[in-house]
């Protein structure tokens, strides 16, 4: 690999991404023969074929798939180096690759909106998914920072809390329990619960609360979306354990109520997380510092005050 050039790696990465020499040439503003020549030189240097052509289709060869992993890492390091040098020149450009669990999408745009005026030339790549999906992207180094409610145990990360995260039980205003006070958790054992899918942090928190108190619950429907859960609760299909940060508008409109359950809400934390060994580029580092200093205030403004736990 000693004589491999960055030009060859960029061309190879473009062909691997498109699986097309023609589309790669178009992206790179090169002729197709020039692209083919760069790939050929790279294959000669490595001594292995990087692509296989079957009929009209181009496929990555095993050596190509292996090289692509390292090429992506090298391109990412070059991007980070460019941002660091730009920061030293006083520039505020760069890319922020942010991931958030789906519950955080209700306030993450407010955080980004408050951050970007000081960095108008920053490009933001924002990924939202359930806990398992976001952890996979973090492990693959596809995102710089993650906002989630519980640090992943399966990765070596640096996780810092920056805001409180209350979890509540919601019901329709017409539900028989909606007007009750000081409801005991055990009184809910016969209720129909609408729960999040496996891999959801909200579901894990709910299961822990009921398990710790020795109370069973009846899951009548599993749903992969907070929005669908809210609609189902409004339709009187059951009750649900959910982040209070997701229901501000419905509570204000009188379409949902928070049940007055003893010991709830459960107050967790929102964390900003990155891989422990990752050296953050200036823009992600600036956003992390911004969250630690201003995140709690911005979230409170976006979704309202914290509900108080009933004792």
C-alpha cells in the first residue's frame, strides 16, 4: 500500500459506492477511462482484484469490500483533519453527524436550531432511529455524537448527562383512571398496555420499573412509533409508558392526560455520547459543549417543565 495515492482511493470509493464506473466518473468529473485506469493501477499495487463484473453488473470483490472499510476510515480522518485545521484558521465550517433515539426527535431540532446561528456554514447529518439502530451507527463510526437516554453497555463510550428525562404513564381523558389520584402501580396490572418494540429504550425503562416493583403488565399491542402509540391511546385502545417530552402538544390540547401514579414519573437523564477512542472534530466538539451548557434549558423551553413525581 506504500505507493497507493489518495486520488486512487477516492476513485475506488466512488466506484464502490455506486457500483458503476460511469456514475463514479460523473460524480468525480472524470472520464470513464480515467476512472478505470485509476482502479487498474490500484489493483496492480495491491495485487488483488477489487471488482467483479458479471454481465453488466459490477460487484465488490472480497478484497474490494475489505479495502473499502479502510478507505472510508481514511477519508473520515482526512475530513476531521480538514475541520481541525479550519478551526485553527478561525473558520466555522464542518460536518456534524448527529444520531438520536426516536424519543429525542421531539426536541433535537430545537437544540440544532439554537446551535447553528453561530455556525451557519455547518452541514448537519441527522439520523433518528430506535436504540439498537443508533448504537449500530455509532459502532460503525457513521455518526459523531448520539443523544439517548441510557449509555450503551456494549461499546466503550464517553457519556455525559445534560438534561433530565421524565417517563410517565398516559391515557385518554375518557379513561376510567384519568380522574383518579394516587394510583398504585399494582392497580394497572389488568390494564391494556401499548408498548414500544424490542430494542427501544423506553420499553426497557418500562420493563425495569414494573420488574423492580414486582408488578406484571399486559402488553396488548407492540408499536414501533411514539406517534402511533399516542394515536392509539387517544382512541382508548389502552395506556402507555412514554417520555413526557413526546406528549406536550397533546397534553396542552386536552387529548391525553398523565396518570397520577405513585412513584411516577421516573426521572432519567438524556446523555450526549461518543466513542471513547474517537477524537471529535471541532464542530462535533463544539455541539457537545453546547449541549452540556445549554441543552437542559432549551429542552425545557421546547417541551415544558418537568412533571413532579407522586410520593
